[in-house]
């Protein structure tokens, strides 16, 4: 009988994160429902448990190093390893003006979660992932992080110019490559997932895809076999141009 995979998903109390947890749970993983708010995390885990999924709430604020360290200790004490890490927690931030009007604080607010939080969580969980026979790290990126798409005047994103959010996803892509390079030659694979335009709180539910549809690529990357890629930027339609 195959060993259950232990999967931590940050920002898993709602939206795409919740759906990633649900779909991984349906495929037999023990899902650790990472959430900044302890009550919301427990509610989400209870909902998943009601569906027959092995779900455990884990309080983790990706912007708080002490919270991240505590979560790593809890996982180590209870499971001794981690097989899957999905860095899903993300924010758009409040700034939507012209880039020339942005301040460093506007960018810092978004980067704290979307970039620095990913580095903090990944580095804290890496010792546990190294104990897995096939560790997988999935970073939830976006098509708006693609320099190719954003610089092409014919692209659907040619007129989208959200400096904080877009640049944070581009930086996240670079972070993904950096970890993939470090872990080359190990059983750990690191990839960026583009879920597409998904209707979630981050875009006031204006996306064209459901959270369940957006979760599919992340789940596929989380369950890659040994022949799967590492250091890739993928959507359900294939490679996304960097």
C-alpha cells in the first residue's frame, strides 16, 4: 500500500488554495491546511474532513518568520517529513495606480507575501522536503508574471500595468528557478504554476475560471512523477513564456 503524501498548502482556507487541498486530499494526500487565521483554517479543514479527506489545520502567516518556524516544528513533530509544498498564499495589494506613482512601501506590502513569504516558507520546509522520497514544491504564479507576455503590445496583458503585483509574480518566477537550480540532482522538483484567470477574492471574482479549474495545474505539478520537469513555468495549456 503506497505511503500517504503529506502536503502543506499555504492560504488554503479559501479560493484556489482550498481547491488544491481538496483535490490533493481526494487523491490520497494528508493535506495540511495552511492559514493565517486559525479559525478560518480550522473551518476549512473541518469542511474537507466532512468530504472524507484527511485534513489538518496549520496556522501559518507567511509574513511572520516565527509563525513559519512554528509550523515547520509542528510538521516535523507530527510527520517527520513533508512531501509537497504549495506556496499559494498571495495578495494583490491596494495600489493600482501608475507605476510612477508607486512607492517602495506599495511594493513591499505585496512582496512580503508573494515573494519574501515564499522564500521564508520554502527555506523553513526544505529540511522536511529533503526527507521525502520525491519532494515537490509548487509556487503559484500567474500569466501576469511573464515578461514576454507583458512586453508584447499584441498580448491580452499589454494594457495591464499593476507594478506591485505583476513584478512580484515575475520575481516569484525567478525564485522558482533559483530553488530548482539549487536542488538539481535531488529528488525535489520545483515549478511555477499558472492557474489562469480564476475568479477569487484577489480579483473581486472577475476571473473566467473557477477555483477548482485553477487548482488543476498545481495539483498536477504537486504529483509529478520522476520524469516530470523542474524549473518550469506551466499552465494546463503547456509552457508559459518567461
